[in-house]
């Protein structure tokens, strides 16, 4: 991956861009007045552009670039602050002080909502396999400023880990997190507006029974999965579906109480 600076303030940003390239195993390239499309064409690599207050990822295939934005989580946070319900929170049964492992972080919308609910004494850890996505989202969570102090605090509390979620799960002790969550990144999801920039970096790996079994070992209370309502994965992987009138549904596997 190529790491470069925004066109403006290139010299001011060079040290920062070089540090980023080193931290993610990328290659720093001076901007030298070239457009991003020229850089992707010249090097045939994805480009991570470092700006003053924004970091953006530009896929080499010419797809839509993306940068961190809290997207639908802002609307959902406002709902929760008004005392309204959220389908993900209802399915996962998260509450203050609980711990969540989000195995498919993406742009962190669900993790932000979870962090708001679990609060200062809880914790949310997000796993993202893509180096580019994990870096952009980790950086965005640190610096994005909304007009809601509760949301800003929720974003800052999220820990982002760049890893394959199965490999991460294998290293965790039994009952490490209260809830383990999966929202597999399907092509139908990425086709939605605002997600096109993720397409070339997203992990299309199938969620397997082996991974779900590891998640059950690592969770102390339940494993939750989100998928479209026509999916057969709920049944195939042993999830009980929570019925609701929506295009996406949540499935839950509760751990037995001893």
C-alpha cells in the first residue's frame, strides 16, 4: 500500500505520513503534485492519504474512496439518548459495564452504539482484518468530533485490533467477553451507498461453524449474528432468529446458565 499526503500542507504532513507507512508496513511516496488516480495508476497499489483532519483510503481499482464517518450510528445514538430502543442492543442484551467483542468491525457503527451503552466501565473491542480499514477507522474514532459528547466518549473507548477474527478468538481465554458479535461483510451490504470504498479491502470469508464455536467458548453470555432475512446461515450455524419486520435480522446463541 502507498501512503502519501494530501495535496495541501504536503510538507507539514510528510513526517506523519512516513510514520503511518512504517506502522502499517506501507510505502511512503511524496505527493509531488500528482493526483491520487495518477499514484494508483503509477504504482498499481491502494493509496492511503493522510490529511490534516482526515485520512482517506483510495482503492487501486478506481472504486469509491472512503474515510471514517460514524454513519448511521449517530442517528442510533440520538435514539438511545432519547430513551428509545435499538435492535442490536436488544438482541445482544448489552448494558452498562458489559464487554463486547465485535468480530467484524467495518466502519464501527455497531461498536459505537455498543460503547455508548456499555459505558465507562464496560469495554468494546473491534476486530478488522483489513489493514487499511482498521487504520482509517482507528484514527477516525480518535479524532472525529460530533456535537454529542456522549458519542465522542463512546468512540474514544473503542479498541481496534487488526487481525483475522478466528485467529484472534483462538488466543482468547474462555469467557473473556460477555458478548461476541458478527456482522459478515457480504457483497449485498457493500453495494449500499457510502460503502463502495470498502469493496476491494473487505473480507469476504464465510463465517463457519468452527469460528462460531470459538466465539461461544470466548463469550460468557451469548454470540450474536446479523444477516439478511433470507439467509440460511442462522439455521446452518445454530442461531435462533429474533423476528422483526426488517430486511436484516439478528440471530442469537445463548450460553447455558450453570
